[in-house]
């Protein structure tokens, strides 16, 4: 998919309300990670953010430098309506793979699993995340831990710890990548929680 067709695809899913990944709240592993962060000035990016409940939670906790990136304008507009105090310039409608800026922290939440799971695309994701992070910046998030089916349409796309490490180890020090112990019930046993530090 090119950027235009990708944008149309996701915009149509929002219009049709085919948003099965949307849990209506920040996911527990990320919420608990946010709860232990002390520096409220960290520059944070949430790519493929959708309805961005994690960004909403960060805002409520006093984080002042949060950016939301999505290829579709629809969830960004809905987020702005729900959170009128959120700075409009921090809502970025862009293709992640061409986005340019640098951040202290990037959160991964159902974005990696949303694009076709080709090894070259996943490698490109890992490389671009590293380019978007400042030195010693962190990628923190959740990756689905179930086998790929070979169906390039049926999202979310899974994978394995070994596969994910093969993409990230070239660019990051792996702090942890283990089964999440605090997943929401529908995802229990099917998520890996990871912290990667730009090397």
C-alpha cells in the first residue's frame, strides 16, 4: 500500500467503526509504565495512535510534550474534540514511515501489528523508530505474541519474541521483551511487553 491508499483504508475503517483494537482506555501495561515516569517534560510520540487513550492519560497526568501521529485525520479530530486543551500542533497527520522529528520516548500500542507483516516492512519500522529517537531514547510497548497465519488482510498480525528481536537488536539495547503480566483480559497471554533503548 502507498501512503494514499493506506490513508483511505484506515479512514474507511474509522468511518465504518471497524475498530476492534480500540479498548476505550489506556492499556494496563502502558498505564502502569506511565505511572512510574517522573519527568513530565519527556517528548513522547504515539505513532498509529488511533483514539490515543494513552495520550489522553498522559495529558491527565501532566505530561506537556506529547505528540500523536496517525495517517488518518478522523481519530485525530475525534481526539481533539474529546480533549480540546490538547495542543492542535501536536496532532500530526502523517505517514509514520516518512515522519521526521526526534523524541525521548515512543509508545507502541497496536500499530506494529496493523501493517502487513512483511519482514522488510518490520525491519523498516525498527530502523525508523531508532531514527526518531534521541540518543538513549526508549521504545516501550506491546507486541502480539501469536503465530502469523499467512493472511495479509486479517489484522492484528502477530509474530514471536525471536522474530521481533531479530528486527530490534540491530538498533537497540533490549531491556526487556517478556510476556505481559498485566494485559487486559481479552489479550491475556497474547502480548509481549518490551522496553528497547536506542544503542
